[in-house]
C-alpha cells in the first residue's frame, strides 16, 4: 500500500533478466526509498537471485512469493505500480510475447520491458510503457524513475496500456 511496487510474474530463471532488476536497486533506492520489487514465480535459479539480495542487503526491497494460484494474479497486478518484463534478448524472446505484459496492460499498468524486438515494437506502437537496453541496470532504473517522477507520463502510459488491450 505504501510502496512503489514493481511486479514480475513468471519463471524467475536468470534469462528473465531479474538480476538486472536487482542491480537497478543501487540507483532506485536513493530516489525511491519506498521501492518494492515483487517476484511471483520461481525457478531452479532462485538461489542465485536470493544470494544477490542478501549480499546487497536488499531484503527490505524484494519479495519472492513463489508460484501463486492464477486467481491471485489480478490482486498482485492491481497492488503494483508497474509491470516489468526484463527478459534477455535472444532469438526466442525477440520473436515472442510474454503473456505477463498483456496481463499488466489489461489492468492499466504501464510496462517496462527490455529491448527485445517484439516487446519494443509493442510498447512503441501503443505507447504503453518504456523500453530499456537489455541487461543495463542503470537504464532500467532510469525508466522506473521517469515514471515515478512524471505523474502525467505514468497516467498516459497506464491509459494507453488499458486502451491497447481493449481496442
């Protein structure tokens, strides 16, 4: 409720870009001290992510919920400010869409996505979020900060996300 929450829903394997998100906290915490990152999902590689959280003392900023019942996804999305999909660029990610981005958009959440071709094209066409350079924690943080600091930008992107799905 009192947090500025970023939400990631899905497999938490390293190719999903979540280490980049954790690295971005170095830049985000000083400017958004109430930042919270919620990961809903899991993978065999969660230990690596959790070790990074401990090493950097980010325990108060990151929550792992593990897999949740699909019926709860809506409540997680509604409780968040921004939906994220920081997947790494590769042939598969460049040519497919992650379902999570459409779930975020359907509930009026702007998205921050990596510059995988399919995601970037969607965001640019519908002006429903911001695109950062794959594996660039500073650029990811800059996109989050831009939405946090510009309330009008946030509102426009949110509205465009909802309209893109409904139209």
